């Protein structure tokens, strides 16, 4: 621990009690790595403020002392966004003690949740007032509101509700000088200059530390229907989605996967059964919901809408879950895809997006291009077709060691995939963010003007790189201007 | 014209032809004032690029020459946001020649419109493909896409569709160094760092010049119903809205006005008739729409939903327009409110928001507080109750001259109103922006940390204040940090 770090830790304990800082290495250790074990950092202490006022004071003190801070919630980043630098130069600033739901109102359809509130706890709090916070994802039992805001998280319900950016009415955040930005008032219209809430959402803690958020709630779900479709191509899948959307606003999820991914999930999950009897090249999980018990329920709706497409041959086969247990079983197949594919061998995974209309073709052409360029590999994508966002995996050729793959080939594969994405007008990070994993690729591929703008914003807020250093973007070389 | 300005004008004509710059004072004159005649500026020339490449070149040249530029579309700002400085130090950069709809797709529900496209022209273009761009406002025949994006415009359909920020999938903009930011790809998910699109939306041309936008389209309206309600209080009006929203997603507009505003509109509009027979203290215009011709139409829906509230006495009286002509007549009453109130005498007008739930009480208490503090004045608000946004007008005491009012009392009244708004956790600019009219008030009332952040962003992008100088925010005093 440097002398400056020691002074900061001592000041935290003096001001806010012994719980305000953890220095026991055994207690720190679990928070030094990302959950996939790809990034390993070091930190001599974890600061644990219990309130916005404490965060404000610690950030101001850290700036005075020149100590870098790595904000951390559930530590479920997919891109090493919450892992400290490996040289121990930064302290972790945990928001986990700030886990209060400050307010929740069914009448206003709003909740104010502190940064450390775990997503599944917010789901439960909303349910108790007959409401729903619609964003959800695999890590809902771990991910926190602060991290979800800071990474503009997506998940499986984006089709209808958008990403966090659409669901956050405003944030409270501590700016790099310790000042508190209070955007919690949840004004539906507010044009007082540049939108600081929107700037902080997705900034990965590099411009300020989000301490709470006002979140939009929606009517609770009365009924849902989960269907499974077999079809011939991603292009047909998108046509099915467009047909459904023309008839109803009830579609919340539309997840595509190829036959190989389904096979991997079936092999990975004990007791899992294939949803359809026959073989199909592509599969779709579709979910429709209803917020009232009246009228045609979502199962009947889905059945009616799918019928004509089955008759036309646009869909080859379809099944609708007959019970909540069956619906859960279908979702388990979807949720297992990442882990199931990892179990098949070393792979390079890419969280990418292109315009929705271009995605069906991109899925096929990118996979073919990868397999041609890297013989023996297997490439395929699955995920959020309706959002133009898939997780595109390239698996190592059989027999290649994990070490050789990750050291030698995977980075080259990823650059190749990212080049294809950029050529298609897409994004190399659809929902996971940049963190440390994609920083070099962002710097390689961003438009020079855009990169200069990102760096200028970072320099304006945090010129000494004390907030989440090494993540998202580094400062510009001296003399660069936007 | 300064030598630097002359060189810029000459370079524009050399490179892009005679139409690229206007120097005839008669042709410039109409663009030197805001439409309400409150702000008067001077400019020796108007630059008129015809493409993004031309804007890029002109912005780069202007930076080299140190010449300030005031971007201008329809010049319908409510806050002097497009009026040049009075000392002639800036040239106007008109986007009006860039008026092409580059692409429009019903399948993708997207249009790409250049900055100079007039809103009503976009409405028509969308209609030709069976789609609709939902944002609309009184100045739709004048306001341009670039200005609407740059001011994050609102209007009367925000209740369901949000402001421009929600409707813009991405923007193309020329950054202060001439680099082009291309965010037009309309990716539904894109987490490549700070969101430059969102930063440029609402930045009033002070960080870059928006040259085109990807805009979200929605299904065209098949039928609409416009109703007029008489009731006792804003609080009852909000209860009616909440009841409607619990039963349907069809409500697009919900505009409140007091009896006095209706009387002013009836006096102002020739041939206008009162929508209801009796007298009521408060009135509401409500619009419900349907995008299909099937099922219960919006008139029947509205009638059914209002019936029980009439029976309960929550609504005192209601009428639903029986024809499109009647519907238009109701909307004309609403659209005439600003002009009608101006015709009653000098007034101070405020575009303000507070949290929706707090608005009913705020409307009454702020009016009473104003009238008590400034004897003889008449204070009242009307507008977008469901957005928590009203236009709050304070009319001068009878007999006071316009000169005396605007010079002496109106600024004090506005500061008083803004203090009430801030105390209620609201915004002094809900939808009109800051421009030059509200800059001093923003600097007086913004949280110090927020103001420092706005200034730091401005300094990072435009350290010499060459883009729309004097609007939104000025640079920080030397040495200030965020």
C-alpha cells in the first residue's frame, strides 16, 4: 500500500468507522478477478462507503491524494470492467453496502434504487407493489443497479423495453471532484443543457460514480407464453418477428440459435429435452406477455399468429409451453448457451451488433468467412435477433490446446470478426461495454473523430485517470484536439 | 465583415459555388431575429452548405480562421437559440439546403433525414410508406430535424413517444474539428463508450453540428378520437389520466388548461365555440389513437372509459369529437393558447417541469404564490400534464406598460417562478432549451457540480467558443475543475 493509499484508508475508517475499509487480503481476494477468470488484478484495500455522502467524501479525498479508484458492484462484467489494475495502484470502491431501495411508487411507476441493489432484489421489490422492472439477464442474482447503469446493460427484454438507457429516468452520481449530481427527480422533460444522466449511463465509472438511479416500472405480467420455433434460416426468423410485431405489441423476447447451439445446450444440461421432435437448422425462442387477465391470453395469441406462418411453411414446426415449468425449461436452454458452448472447447466470443435488417445475412456470411479464414474452426451466432445483437462464437479447431488458442489465434480471430462487424456498419460491443478487454480494439476501429471526442470527455472529467483507470478509453496523446 | 470572415466566405464560394454563401443584407435580415422578435442579432453572411462534406470543410476552415458559427434550421427557437450575437462576430451556418430524406423504410421503421428537412415534410414522407413520425408541435411547418434534435424537442405527443431523445436512433454530426461523427447506422444496441449521439441531442449546436438523423417510425394512425373534459382541479385531471393509462396504451395527448385560458382562446379565435355547455374550472383535451381499423375504435374506447368517471363525478362533463373537423377544432383551441394569452397583455412565460405527481399541486400553489408576491398579476399554467410540463404564464397587472413590464418586473417574476420550480425539484427548461434567454438563470440555479460538468464538456469540445457562442453555457473561469 502506498502512503497515499494508507492515508485514504485511515481517513475512511476515521470518518466512517471500521467497516468503511477492508484490508484483509482474504476478504479482498474474491474481488480481484472477473467471474470468468480472464482478468486478474491487485488492490491493497476495498473502500466500502454506506451512503452517497460517504462516496462523495472518499472520491474528493482520493483526488486530493492522487489515488485511483475502481468502482465495483456485483463484479459480473464480461469485459474486465470492474477488475482493478494488476499493479495495485488503485483501490476498489465497493458500492455493495449501498443496497437500499429508497422509494418505490406504483402510482408514479418509479423506483429509486441505490447502486448496490441487486437486480433480482429490485425485481422482487417491484413485484410487491404490483409492478415490474423489465430488464433482466443471466446475472440478475449478482449484477447491481450501479453496474447495470454504468454499462448500459441489455439482456433478453430489450426488444420491447430497450436497454438501461431507456429505463433509467435519472441517476445520482458523484463527480470526480466529489460533487454530487442529482438527477433522481425523474422529470419526463428536462432540457437544461447536456444530458449528464445519459453521459454517465454507459460510462463504466470512468467519469463519475453512480450511487443511485430512478428506474421506470411497468405493469406486472399477468400471463406469459413461451414458444419454440423450428425454421430454415435467420432471414425467415426475422420475417416471423416482423409479422408478429405487425399484429401485437406483446412480443418481449425473440432469441435465435442454430441447431449446433441447441445440441450443445442439450448435451450440457442434465435432463434437458429437445423442444421439437424433428431436426431444424435454426431455432427461435419467443415470449409473449400480457398484463391483464382479460381478453385473449398470450398463449392463444401466439398460437393464432403462428398458425398461418406454419401453414405457409415459413415456420417448420412450433411448440408453445403448456405450463410455467415447460416455459422455464425452454428458457433454461437459452440461458445455458454461453456455458454450453464454452464446454465444447476454447472459443473466441464476440458481443456484436449490426442493423437489424442486416443481421440474418451477417450471421451466415460472417460464420462462413471465419471458417474459411481459420480452417477447422466452427463459427456461429445466437441471441437477440430483434435487437440486431448476437453473441458470435468461434470455436478452436479440434485438437488445438486452450493455451495456444488464447495466446496465438483468438486475438487474430477477434480482430477478423470485428473488421467484419465494422464493415457491416455495426458495433464491436453491443451490450457488454469496452472495459479493459475491448479497449485496444475500440482504439483501433473507432472513427478518429469519435475517439478524439471520447478522450476529450475523459480528459475534461478525469484528467489524471483516477476513476476506473485503464477502462473504456485512455487519454489522448498530448496535443490532440477534437 | 472581418478579414477572417471574408476569407471564409470566399473559400466557401470557391469550393462550393456561389450559393454556398449569402452576403446580401436583405437576404440575411430575416434570419437575424427570433420569430417572437425578442432577440436581435447581426451577421455579415450566411453560409449554406449543401452536404455533410461541405459542412465538414466549412467547420474546419472556420476553426482555422477563428470564425464563430451559429447553426440555424427553421429559426423557431423559443429561447433565442439560433439568433447570432449582436456584434456580428459570427456567421450563420444554415442547414436549410440539406433537406433530403436520404432513406425511409417501412420494414425497418426508420427514416434518415438531413438536418434541413422540415418536420411536416417528414410527416408526409412517413405517411407515403404507411408509417408515422409521432413527434409534432405548433412549429411543424417551420422547425427542422437538425434543430429538433439539437434542442431535444418535445411537443404534444411526448406522453407516449417521449421527446426527440427517444425518437432518434442516431445522428450524423460535424465535430468542432471538422471530423464527421456517423451514428446513423441505427444500431439498437451499441456500447462503444460515451454516447455521443445522446450528448449531441439537446446540445443546441454548441458541441457539433447535426447534419442528419436516423429517426424511428411507427405504424400510421388508423383512427383517432379527441375528447374534451370539464373538471374541478388539476389533481382530478391527473387521476383521470392515471385511470385511462391503467386501461389502455392508446392515450397520446393529455393537455390541461384553466377556464381563463379557454376563455382567452375563445376570444382570440374567430368562430371558435366552447367545447362544453357549462362552466368548469379546469379543462382537458385528450386524444386516443388506434393503428388498426379492427376492434373497438378509439372513440368507443374513450367513451367507455370516461363513462364511469363521469358517473363517479370525477369528470363533470365530457364531449368526444364526432368528426375529424370537430377534432381539429378542439386542437385549434389548444394550439392557440400561447398566442391567445399573449394577446391579453404583456406576460412572462415559463416552460417548466416538475415530477408528474407533484404538478397538480404545483400549478395551484405557484400561481397563488406569484399573484401574492406580485399584486395585480394573473398567473396560470397550461399544457402537458402527463409529462409534468406546463407553460406557466404570469400576466402583467392591468394598466402596466409592456416596456415597464419587460424591463423591470418580468425578469424578477421569472426568477421568482424559477426559484419555485427548483424548490419543487423541477427544471427551468422542460422542452425549449436554454439558448441565450435562460443562460443566466441556468448559471444561477444549476448545482455547482453540474454547471462545472457542462462547462468542462464545452471546453473539451469547443475551447474557443466558435460553435453557437453565447448559447447554453459559457466557459468556466480559468482554473475551475470538475
